[in-house]
């Protein structure tokens, strides 16, 4: 599983689902990196890495908007989440 850095200078909310309406389960501090288990479509969000509806699943029930993760791509870089 590849690891990607969070956009510099940002703390990122980790949410229970791929939407800003979902409950925040924890906050990633500045300078964090994440491993992306899978990716899915969700709410469209604008962040430091652009605007996208892709959300990264970093652990079961834990999602971050791909717009806060420096993947080097505007598309999918991991398998799609099933279910």
C-alpha cells in the first residue's frame, strides 16, 4: 500500500463516510502521511490539491477528501472501495 503526504500546512478531518456531513472520527496533524486502502466517489470538495469527488479510505470507516492528499494524480491511485 502506497503512502501519500497530506497537503503541507493542513490538519485534515478524518470522517466516517465520504462526505463533509459525516462524523469526524479524528484529525490528522500537519505533516501526516496516509496509506490509501481504497478510493470511492463522494461529496465534491475543493482543497489545496484541487476539486474532486474522490475520497480516500485510510482505515475501516475512515475517509479523507483526496483534495487534501498529495497523490500526484487527479484520478484514482488505488482500488475502488467495494460496497
